[in-house]
């Protein structure tokens, strides 16, 4: 069974994340959206909220699971038997950052391959940190949020 882990903060999940998962679906038997918990990284939304929104976004798809984890992503891959890490690339900055992480993950566990999908142009500007800024400044960020959960952001 081909299992991919899509790790991230998902603070909050956006249409950009949703699109990467949907496009990766034909490649894998199961995709686990892994919401990483890092006690030193401050998030706007709680782990419970981020998990609930990811679950609601994909609630009609039995191939997608949502979970939370702490610690190294490669260790979590082993725990859930994921041989692939899925990541999205918006631009060259993402590539530089993601490429380093992928190479270091490969050094730590060469049985896990990182698969990158380039974003589709209409979602390439969507960024969770800008979405958070809009929300913090009382703007309406719902157009960047999956339709399934946008009522929580109006
Ligand atoms: P992290 O804190 O690990 O960067 P994010 O939740 O910000 O977590 O992102 C998770 C993954 O989703 C990353 O691979 C990121 O590049 C990708 N991603 C984020 N926004 C988009 C987007 N608009 N289009 C495609 N990929 C995206």
C-alpha cells in the first residue's frame, strides 16, 4: 500500500493545501495529513482547530486521514508506514527551503522519498501566514480557505 504523509502546520489549511492533496490522490493509496506539533512554534489556531478543519475539508474522501504528530517527520513516517513525504512548491523560495529539508530527511532515512508537486498558478500566492495576517486584521480571508470550511472564516 502506497502511503504518503503530507506534513505541515496547516495554520490554517488553505485552498493551496487542498489542491496539492487532491492532485496527489491518484498517486497514492492513502494520504495522511500530518499536523506537526512543535512546542516552540507559535500558531494562531490550536491543534484541535487545525485538525478539525483538515478533517472537514476532506471528510468525503476515505483515502485521506488527518493526524497530529510530534518530533521528526521521518520518524513519524516510519510509525505510520509512509514511504513518501508530499510537499507543495509555490516558487523558488519554497524550492530552496524544501530541497534542504528533503536532503536532510534522506540522510536520516533513505527509505523515505519526498515528492514535490508544483502548485497550480491560481493558488501559488496563497500562504497561510498571509491568511493569518488577514484574519488578525479582521479582513475576510474566506476566498483562500476550502469551500467546505469557509463558514468558520467569514
Ligand atoms: P510548514 O509549516 O511545514 O511550511 P505549511 O502548512 O505552511 O507547513 O505548508 C505545508 C506544505 O504545503 C508545504 O509543502 C508548503 O510548501 C505547501 N503549501 C502551502 N501553501 C501552498 C500553496 N498555496 N500551494 C501549494 N503548496 C502549498
